[in-house]
C-alpha cells in the first residue's frame, strides 16, 4: 500500500522530492557523528579506518545529493548509503 493509498490522497497531490539544501559544512556536521557511530558498531574497525570509511561515504553522499528525496533525515540517508557500500 502506498502512502497516497493510506491517506486517501491522489498521487498528484503528494509532495515533490526535496533537494538537500545544506551547505557542505552543515551536511558534514549533521551526518558525521551518526555515520561514525554506525560504521564503528557495524565493523568494529580501528578509528583511523572508520575515519577513512566515513570520509568515503560522505563524499559519495555529497556527490549524489541530488538523489536525496527527503524521505528521511540526511544522516539516515547517508547511513543507508554506508549500509549498501
């Protein structure tokens, strides 16, 4: 069941995708700590290795920011990118 079906709204009235309107520093600040914690818990890697992974994922997310739909917070979106990397 889609959101539109659940709310009895036609698809045409659903909100359009949201673009990520954060500046690079704001994006980094919003996503860094949740992403670091996720990668740390998921991998158990050394802090230096976690830093490398965080930087890689944040760079991928920033380059692909036009794909952000606004369905979740930016940090949740970035964590999903890390989960599938």
